[in-house]
């Protein structure tokens, strides 16, 4: 193989699942992981790490139903928050060569893990990212469907990226020798954004694996304009807070200020066009404006705390 790893030598892949009070989602996810294929990968040994972020251990009854082929390690992280759960998962997966993350409102395609591992071996990448395909819990409104606001990212195979997210990603365990998910962002969101930005700035390579698909359940409460607008504001806010912390050169700050202003202006233009183009243009305009304002607010050190 290009990275020097023989397909006959054992490779342990820890599949990490942080979870918080989503028993139905976790059950569906575990059922999908029981069906993943590792055919053609040589001696690949998956194992599961489920970190329950509920102090009452509410996921324990779901985990007890596990009868899959892979060993499963279940642990409770009583401190509420994404970075605590993800960091504990990394610690419990310390004996693995590769660490994959998937969320408890997602489920995996049978070839998901195989595609991630194949891409990693072909590219020698430190981090491999795959698409998250939306599946709506109820039929979406026509404007939401036409706008494609939940459409998955698309890039050519093995494209080099400068970002990643935590819902469908494979990471070399060596990346976590120097990095952990930042507890500073526990109430802000963007815990994964911050970590993978640090990894990118440290020279770690991130590539795209289009065949490594997971599916995400979109509940009715996310299928509303208000939720979409808040998400874009938080996304912009987090990106600029990360920039201030990690890459705050005068040139980068100037570029971010211009970018935020342009996105806010583009959003305003879309909103005006909504008079003739309807609800989709209005929604697109609000999202663009919210993202741009979020970028600018982050530069002013405003912290949008979405989580309790």
C-alpha cells in the first residue's frame, strides 16, 4: 500500500459514538454498524466505543441489545458537553490505529467504514471526511426541498480540504497525540471545527471520500427557517472565534472582515429579490446574512452560546 501498511497486518479501527438521550437514534445507528462490511480490507478489526453523556446512563439499555460481530466498549461521561464525550472516546480508543466518529442521529451505509479506510490507504491522509445525507423525519415543506438547504457537500474523490466535521470522519490516532477537543467551545458549538482547523494548520492532511456515506435524521424542529438562520449565525460566529484564537494575522482578519461584509450584503440582496422570487430566495437571503453577521460578530469576540 502507498502508506506502507500491508493489508495482511492487523489494523484496529475504533468507531466512536458520543450519545445523549437519543435511544431510538442510537439503536438505529448500532443496527447499521452491525451490518458494515470490511471485505477486501485485509485484517481490519473494528471495535465500537459508545460514550454516554447522560449522567444517568440512559443509553445502557440500548447498548445491552448489541449482538454485532465487533466488540463494544460502553462508558458514561457525566460531564455534560460534546468535548468531554469526544475526548473520553479518544482516550478509550487509544489502542487503535484509526479512529472514526459518527453521531447518534446518523446511521451508516454498509460500505461506510470500508470506503473511509480505502481512501485513507490510497491517499495517506491523516483525516478522511465523508458526506452526510439528509433523511427527513416528515415530508419537508416545498420551499425547504427546493432550496436544498440540507444538501450534502460534494467534492471529487481524494480532494484536499481545509476543514472537517465530527459526524462522519476517520482520523489517524497519531493526530490526537497533540490535539484534543477544546472545552472552551462546550457551550458554543463548533468543537469539531476548532479541532480540525488546528489539525489543518499543523500540517495534517484532510481528504474527501464520497463513497463513505452516512445518513442523518432531520427532525421537524430543524425543518424551520428560524433553526436554519440560527445555525448559519453560529457557524459564522464559531469560524471567526477560531480564527481569532488560531490564525489572527492582520491579513487574515482583514479578509474575514471583507468576507463577512460581502456575505451579509449578498444576503440582503437575496431578501430584496424575494419580492419576485419567493420563499426560497427569502430563506437563502436570511441564511447568507446570518452567516455574514456571525462572521463579523465573532471578530468582535461575541460568543453565541447555543448550548446550556
